[in-house]
């Protein structure tokens, strides 16, 4: 039986995910970021440490509101530096944190989504 803390195992599992995932606290601060997130932000020439400040103020406000109100899922789109991302926020049951999934939309998918 694996005796490591559940949090350690969850973070280890998230590292194997091919999708960018960020864990946020109630105020929108980054608690954890998996490798796919770091790679995605690096490809956009953005510092992973500054994700909370890089997102537009409107997005940060909506994320904080969703966490405060314990909204199950909140979806937003974000364009930065010629790249488009679809953001999905999934809040924890107790509202103490949430997971932000970032999906890169290649130009063709972005055009299809807009239609």
C-alpha cells in the first residue's frame, strides 16, 4: 500500500496528464501547476510564476467569484500573444480551491469554435 500523503500522489498523477492543470486557492493564487501547464506557458513565453497576474483582470475576478460561490464549473476563453486558450475552472466541494484546466485551441479549432 502506498503510504505517501494523498496530496503527493495527486500531484504526481497530475504530472502525467497531457492537459495543463493549475490548482488555485480561493483568492486565485496558484498552489500547484503541472508540467503541461509550465510547458504551455513557456511556449507562450510567459512565466508560470506570474499566471495569476497575466490573466486579464476580468478573468481573475470571475475565477475568484466562482471559487467564493462554489460554482461547479466555469468556462472562459483567453487570447494572449496570438494564442487562444479555453479555460475550465472546476471548484472543490468546500470552495477552498479549484482546478483550472487550460486547453490550447489551434487556429483551426478556434475558427470552428467561433462558428
